C-alpha cells in the first residue's frame, strides 16, 4: 500500500479537526453509537479516518462484477459484528467512489480488496475470498496490532437500518454543544470554553461536554507554540511545571499520549508533595480528554495511584 495518497490519509491526530463543525453522524455529533457495518462514500472518508484513531476500521473495497463479493461480504459483516464494537467495517463501491479508490491505488480488476485503517494508517489484509476461520484469525491479529498502536476503543453498535428499511433519525446536537462547534469553527476558543462550561453546569455528567472542554483548552494552549522551543526549555528545566506542561500538551496534540502521561507522572514523582497538586489536576484533565476507558489512561491512573499512596 505504498502508493496510498498522503493527502487522503493524513487524518487529524493533532485534534485540528475540532476547528470543523462535526457533521451529523460523526462521533462528536452522535456520541459513540453507530452501525458497525457502514456503506462509505468519498464524502465520508475523513470521518472514517478519524474513527480509525478510536477503533480499527476494516475497509472492504468491492465492485458488483467481483464474483468473490457474494462470498466475502457476509463473512466480513458477521465477524465484525461479533467483535462487539471493537471493529468497524466500511464497505466502499470502487466504481462510485473515485477519491477513495485513488487513495488506496485500487483498480476494478483488483477487487475485492480488504485493507484496515489503524490511527489513519493503512494495513493490508487480503485481496481474495476467504473462509470465516481465516477472517477471524486475520481480524484478531488486527486487534492486537491496533492495541499496540494505542487504538483500543470501542463503539456502541447500532442497527444499520430501522425495521422499515430507513436509517434511524439522528439525535439533535444540544444547543450549547452546537454553540461550541460554531465558536471553534470561528476560532473563538473563549466562547467555545464558555459554552462547554455552561453545558457542564447544567449537567455535570455530560461526558461529551467535558471532553470538548478539554479539547478546546488544549487547542488554546498549543496554538502557535514552537514545539522545539518548548522541548528545549523543558529539557533545561526538568522540574519547571509550566515548561513540562507545555511539552505534554504538544505530545497529546500530536498523538503521543503515553509520552505525555509519562512526562507528567515523572514530574509528579520528582516534586515535593506540597507542589504536586497542579500536576495531578492536569493529569486528570488529560485523562478526561483521552477517555477514561482508554488503556493508556488506565495504565497512567494506576501509576498515579501508586505515587499517591
């Protein structure tokens, strides 16, 4: 897959996608509930790339003319459905979606082709009909690879279609969330923070608002920051809390979550007990940003607990 077009595969590890208002059906607009088998078109591809940072996405590229499609599609759908939300299957009609086809360097005579996306990066799987046992084995290996890359989330499976054959209606975006999205789109992070804080005041258990608030604050703190400069400053002042915070923020924004957590936990361990509170509070904020059920957060929480007690 060396000829995948980088422009199509770049994704949004740095959270810059927050500057674009989430479309209906995206993770931000529809929380974590969605069908695990989706028919994907060119317009959906960025959303699928973003999802691949949370769960591995199996991309099934097919054509009507491919005889193996009749055999392979049901097997893929069944195995992915049995994964309980740890996998997502994106089915792509090659003939109808030239941008995705070009991105993967696929021609009609190569179909059917199955590729995975893990954190926005392609992982070749197989390009021929396969028995269920082989698919189970390959996708099991995919989950292991994704775990190693820190992609270990899950989605709550939802029915792809309602009983009458129509897609289910999507829940409306709460007004304060919509206000925050508009503010982010306009680059007005202060207004977005205010909207999310109001949402949390109304409902302290609003996990989406809490995550959104953390993301916007991160965007505020990292806007215009020179990465090399903050790294140099942190290296020269290893116990300067603000300088270590700056590097941790950049690591989170760049997708280096473990590095950020290790930096702050090392700082927490090195500081006198009466100077640790700001570091603990920043760690808790970043835990909420990444997600409490993320394996990297679970590991970091465990170490923080051991340092506290």
